[in-house]
């Protein structure tokens, strides 16, 4: 009866290990709601059959590298049959998953070796019908399961993150499996008395090396992520700058009447009155549409304010602008475009998501002593959610969200400015302050 209970628990832990792997797959590559009946049969067949084989193997030996590789290959094959794509991503995640679980098994095994000493062989390592290996297996899988739950709660779009860094994960997994194999050989030597039993020191060294490898992997991940984010921000700023530079050029062309006068004189000379009238109507409308207001005296800021106020007007959003003359501004044209363009784009998008007609944006720039203050407030339909100190988008395409605000923050920090956001039930307000270089000179 005692042996039967141990076998049932071992079987449950082994099946749970494979099931937990599929929970990770659901986060990354598999779409659970779109699985067909055939796919579910393959998945549960993999979970149950592989779980049974694992339990049988662990009844004979604590860890087998052959069984480890068999689990990886079978699970990768089954997931690939269901998914039919991203085979490298699937292999990287599954390989790392089983490697981490095995490493944790060895850490706890070395800890138990320190306590059991010579009894370790019979109570854990080979044909061990005791509670000790089951406790080790359970603790390891609970820790890894907690990590998966943490990823589920903390990372909104884990699929894109993992897909982007699958090669890094594969490299970390390869290093960890080499480490695992090294400590497996070390444990064999300790059991065979060819090496002194040092379970405590071995567990600490294994844990330390594994943590260092994982930490280096996280640093590499952060570096690549920041590098990619910077590239996206630069590309976004460049595209916005090109857009407004083209608009500026078109304004300059329109205000340059030389070519228009040449055409008009030619039509008058040839007495082509119909063409003359059509041309006059065309350039008159063009000039009327581009008769923009001067708000600050800074060409680029005024261009953005006029363009965004026209965009807001087309969407039925009331935009109020209150500014002071600013002949010079610390930021470059690209930074001005990124700063003001993103601020106003965010405000327009927020108003556009409201179902009511009464939407508004208030833009204010003012000077006080040697400080320049910018304030943009807009109406909101609901208070935005906040996570880890950052606002969460309500857009469907959440992956592209946040770059505008990051561009704004980057520019503000570059000029030692400050930025703050205030929210209440009716409005969202962004306040920015800069040291005014114009007044300080």
C-alpha cells in the first residue's frame, strides 16, 4: 500500500510536469481557444503517456540524461505538429524549461545529500521508494510553476518578447545543460566514493553558477530590448521629422508666389481666361487652407500646432491654444516634432476614444522667470489603468503602445526638464517644465 501511494504521487508529479510545460506553451505559441479536437488529443496524449514514462524512469533512477532528451524531443514534436511553425522558438522554450527543472532537482538533491550522507544512494538516487525524491520533484516544479505564473501576470505580450530573444534563450539553455551534465557526473562520483560528499557546497555552487548565467542572460535581454527600443524611437522621430519638414517645404513653396505669377501672366498674355480663373481658384483655396496662425514665433512649433488643431477640428474636438512668444527653443527641430507631435497625438487619440461629442484639448505654454512650462490637458472617457507606474493602453495593438511617451520622456530628461501626469475622472493632464535658455543668455 505504501509503495502504491508513492507510485501514484510520482505519476501525478510527472504528469503535472509535462502539463506545466504546455501551460507555458499556451502563453507563447499555442492558442488554446483555437485548438481542434485532434490537437487536444495529441496534447493530452503527450501529457499522459510522457508523464507515465517519466514516472517509470524515476522509479529506477533519480535523473537520466537520455530520458531528459527524450522528453524534450517528444514534447517539441507534439507541439510542432499542433502549431506547424516557430520550431526554433518551441525548441528553445521547451529545452530551457526541462533544463531549469532538472537543475532545481539537482540543487535540492545536493541539499538532501548533506543531510542523508551515505543513505542518499538508497533513499534518493537509485530505486528509492521513499518520500525524499518526491519532495524534491514537487518543490522544483512548484518553483518553476510559480515562475510561469509570474510571467503570465507581469508580461502582457510574452509571445513577442520570447520570439524576439529565442536565440538567447537557446544559448542559455545550452550552457545550463552543460552545467547540469557536469554536476550529474559530480554526483555519481560522490556516490561511488571517488569524490568526497559535499552536498551543501555543491548545491550552493550549482545554484550560484545557474543564477549568474540567468542574470547574464537577463542583462543581455535588457540590452537588446533597450537597443531595439532606441532604434524604434529614432525611426519614429525620423519619420515624424520628415513629415513635418515636407509640410514646411510645402508652406514655403506656397508662400513663394514667383512661379504662380509667371503662370498667371502667361495665361493673361495668351488670353486663356478659363485656365486663368481655374488657376486663381486653385491657388486661392490653397492659400486659404494654409493661412496658419502664428502662435509662438517658432516656425516648427507653430506648424505642429496648426496641423494638430486642424486634425482635432476635423474630428470634432475643441482645441484651445494659449501661448507666449518663443523665438528660440532649446530642442532641435526633430526633438520639437517628437515632443509636441507625440503629446498632441496622445491627446487627440484619447479624445477620439470617447463616445460623447463634448471633447476638448487645452494646450498652454508660458514663461515664469527662467522656466518654460508646457501643459496639455484633454478630456477622457475613463481613468486609464496603471501598472508598475506606467499607464496601460486600451488599444488592441498594445505592442506598439508606449513609444510616444518614451520619446517625450527621453527628450525631457535630455534637457534636465521635469514631466508629470495627473489624472482625474474628467481629464488627463501632462505638465512639462524646461529651463528657458533664451532668458538665461
